[in-house]
């Protein structure tokens, strides 16, 4: 019984298999209306399908279009535009037989690809202060950052963290301790006092100059108005018991 079933299945499947194979077009052909027509070469499209008496008529792809493989298409494909807003630029221009190849802009890396071409890219990450660039970004990978260890610092753009300056070793006084993002600040105590004294002296001179200028300006203004009144007022300038108007 089992042998009979096998014979029946073999009798049915084998003819179907051969029918399927005979209906399939060759690798260099495409099927249309039940006929197998020769494909057009890359860079060309089908202008007119084959008939029983003629072969396929092909035509070159128009400008700014392409087909990159043998085909049976009636139209070519538009060339890809490498748009800077998507972080990409032209690496290889489009031809009739190959699409445009795009690559990431400087300081960008590709996150979406199609064959050898980049479709979308984003900017490399920037390391934060207190971090250093452990691995620089490439057109295909992002920047890798790492934290600085104790007693070292980086502003985020260094390829390695730098040790804090040892002020004492330089014979200086540490005026500001170092952090992971900044170096130690050193200074000379004597020099700092001198600088502070000079600054205070300059401020006092400026204040005195402003006060004197104001007094002189006010006196000139009063003198130009009433000379006699100004003379009388000058005599009682320091008196707190009388006003200038009362004396006059």
C-alpha cells in the first residue's frame, strides 16, 4: 500500500516539477505576456518588448536616471540626491549604470545605508568637560567618550586627560584647586597682594576724581547763574545753621 502511494505521488509531482521548470525564463531573460524576452544591459531600459520575430529593443537611461543591473524595466530610476540636510554629500556621481554614492559630511557618521551608499548621517557626539575622547568618530562610528580619573582634567576636546599642575612644585601657591574639567590655578601671594593694593588705589583715585569733578561742575553752574549769591553761599558752605538764601 505504501509503495503504491509513493508511485502515485512520484507520477504526479515529477511532471509538475518539469512543467514548472520549462515555464521559467533563463537568467538573462524576463517574462512578459507569457514570453521570455532578453533583458537590457545595465544603463538601459526596455523601449519595446520582444515579439515572436524581433528581440527586445533597449534604450539608454535619460540624464539623472540609472539602472545598475540587467533588467526588463520600461523606465529607469531617478538618481539619488545627497542632501546636506541629511548629513551626506556626493562621493561618486550618478551614471546611467550606477546610482549616486553618498558619504557623511565632515564630523558626521552614517546610521542608514543602502549598499555602498549612505542615506542618512548624524553629527559625532561631543565629549563633555571632565571627559576625554577615548575613540575619535569615523564616517561609520560615533565618538566614544570616557571620564577623567582623579587628579586629571579635560575640557572635553582632549584625546587624554592631563594631570593637574602641582603649584607647590613650582614654588607657587594654589589659588584654585583643579577639577575634572579644569587645571589648578597657581599664584604668588606677594604678587597677589601688590596687585590688590594697586587695584584699590586706582579705585580710590577714580572716586576722588569723580567727586572733585562734580563739586567743580556744580560751583561753575551756580557761579554762572548768580555770581553774588555764589560768593555769599561760599562763605557759609560749611555752616549747618544757615542756608544760603537766609544769609542773602
